[in-house]
């Protein structure tokens, strides 16, 4: 099965371990020697402005991808802190 990056980046990534939505792919790490994808990269779970900073991005090894569906990508064993919820006072 072939898939373009433009299709992958529009799919939401879900952690199958706890059902959390992790976001959409913002980048890929590719091995330049063999051309295989090593990791998918997602924005950090720290909030909206973390999308523009790459220091806390979530890197998920390609081996941790369970299934790529029409709308979502299921991953396992992803270590990401839950998103902080805004408190309404």
C-alpha cells in the first residue's frame, strides 16, 4: 500500500493504549540511506503555541504504528503527557 505525506498529515493519531487523541502528523524522520520512515512527529501536548516549537514534539517510532486507516492512525505505547485543560473560574 502506498500513501503520500499529504494524506498522512491529515489523519489524526490516536494512542490505542488509553484512547487519547495526539494530534496530526507535522513531520517525518526518514533514513536517507534506505528511504524508510523512521518516526512520525506530532506537535507536543503542551498547547497551541507548542505547534510552532519543535523542542517538545512527540516522536513515535514507525514500529509503534498499529494501523493506518482512512481517517486515523492508531499507535501504541506513546509516552505523552495529557493535554492540560483550561480551568473556568
